[in-house]
């Protein structure tokens, strides 16, 4: 098969597979048998490519990932099931069901008695080793597949992101260390209101904070509609958001977190979301529409790999840029008509979560990088993760990493969000300098962003300087400290 034939077959299969995946996540009916068949065909086409070509490099790396994913499928399904089964307790129930790994976060956000949260946390941590063998197995499969091509999942990740191991590790350390003290001081400020106690402890995880911190803001967002506002903003900015399909219906099996799928890029891009709470909905709708415009801006004449194979930090650059409007006082004032007091409250709370994110991502990102570099066992990984949490925020039992929703189920924990956030700060600075304080009302600024979005897989990952210091300076400015 020629490269063009392989690429067009890859696109055809990817489109069909994404459509099924989309349906599954959107709570619509989907065909499991068909997904399995398509995934087998995707392996075939990836192996065909790997057997005959080494270029384009992005297609080469993504083909390895496709093969590794397919080979892990069974183990990951087992991990999914056993985690629900073994990480559970009969002692507490939520909506008539026992508390388990799947509804743990719901339990945490619905339980005001922190001693109960602590009890479940300790119980689940003690049970975590029961699923360790499956995590070990899925990591081992990845390692073996990449080894055939003389790579590790880490090598591939770093190559996509255009960053060296030491550079990324140093960046994460600098951000984690730089965020720590302000994060802990702010956590002490918010603890009585958000956690119902004097100080934060090891079982008050990132998601517990995120589930509660925005509650006082909801009343200001009840009467404005996130979808209307994001569309209005994008039109002023020079985009055509009507090209993005939206599914905002409530369905029982629909994923609670919003997502965007570029099914056929750029012609079939969909945002799917479910109302959760007014302020959080604004964040997720703005974020997902950022992915949406990134998808619709692709050039349909570009080759398959350029349109589809995009480094994670590049994808998140556009979503975080659009979401960052909620961190922009002038936007909140002029467009959402909010008072200075409310704006101040929004900025403080979002910055606090930014600091929480930096400390948590520093520990998670560094552990996963070292995992591949140093070949940690599952126990060594737990020990190391515990040390890192102590360094960057508060010491957490190491086996928590096995219960996280990303760390044990993906090869890498993507520091891509961190890279993207700092890159967005640089992009915003450029927009401000070239188009003024209210740059989002200038369609030339919109065209500039469109141009960046169109580059897709050829986005210049090294073009924007990652300036940790000025990024930290902003994140650390909280009005009450
Ligand atoms: Zn995203």
C-alpha cells in the first residue's frame, strides 16, 4: 500500500472508531463488536505503516501508540472492572449503591463529614495493592511494544512535545516548588469554608477541592447561559462556532465531564456536555469550545497526519486559551457584566486551583517521567510519589497513585496541561501587545489564533518561550494573602 492509501485508510477507520467512542461517551447506543473490529483494523494499518515507512515521524510514533493501545485493551478492561469491584466499601452507600472507585468523587463532594471521607480514603488506599498487578501488566505491555522500536513511551512523549527530559523535569520542579507555599497558605484560608475544618490533610485531594471551591460563585452564573456566552465571544473574535455541533441534552449514561471530539477533521467536530453546576459549566464549555475551534480551523487539504496527529500540549493550548477568558477581569466585566467583587472572588478561586494543579501535576508528572527513565516497580513508584507529594504539597500515602484516574491507566501523566498553560500565558501576552487590552474584540487577533490553530500537527512547539517565573507570579497573586 502507498503512504497515501495507508493514511486515507487510517483516517476512515479513525473516523468510524471515534464516532462509536463518541456515542459511548455521550450515552447513546454504540456497537461494541464494531469497535473491536475497527480497533483490529487500526492495528493492521499501523503495522503496515511501521513495516514499510519511518516517515512522517508523527505517523510513525502514533502507529506505535495505536499498536500498544490495542494490545493493552483486555488488561485495561480488567483494570476498569476490578477497580470498581475491589476498591469498594459496604459501609457507605450513595444513591442506593455502595461506594466504590467509580462514585468516590461524588461521595467526597456530597459528604460534609470529613471523618467519613477520611475513613473511605484510608480503606481504599489499603485495598489499592489488590489491583497493582494489573497496573504492572499494562505498563509492561507498553514497554514491550515500544521496545520493539527502540523507544519508551517517555521518549515518544518528549519527542512530540519537543522538550528534553531534564528541561521538563526542571520546569515541573520549579513550578511545584514555586507554587507550594502560596498554595498551602491559601489552602489554610479556604479550609474552614470548603473542607469544614481548620486545615487541609492528606485525604483532602485535588478533586475534593475542585468539587467545592466554586460553590459560592454559582449564584452569579445561574442566569447566564455558558453556550450563548461562548458563542457570542467566538463570533466577536472572528470564528464561526456554528460549525461545531453541540449536544447539551441530559442522558442517563452520558459522561459527567464535558468533552470535544474531532470525528472528521475539520468537518465533523462535536462538543458534548451535561449541566453539572453553573460556574463549573462555564469553565468546561469554554474549554471544550477551544478544542472545537482548533478542530474546525484545520485545512481539509492537509495530509491526514497533519490534521489528526497533534501533540497533547498543542491541543490543550487552544482549549486553555479560550477557557482563560474566565481569568480575564476585563472580559468578565464587559461581557458577563459581573461586579468587581465577584470578579475578584472568581480570580482568587481559579488561581487557587491553578496552584493546586501546579503542585499536584509536579508530583504526578515527575513520578511518571522517572517511572520510565528509572524503570520503577509499582512499589518504588508509590514510594517515590509519596516523597514528591511531601516535597510539593502535603505527604500523601504513595498507593494513592494506583487509584488516580490517569496515572495508572495511561503511559504518561501529561505535563502537557502545564506546558500548554504556560504557552497560553505567552500567547495572551502577544495578543495584548499586538491587539490591545480588549484583543478578543479584534478579528485580526482572531485571525492570528486561527493561523496557529490551522498548523495542527505542525504547530511549532518551540516557538513560545515557557516562562515559569512570570506565570508563577500571576498564579501566586491572591487578594487575601
Ligand atoms: Zn482539554
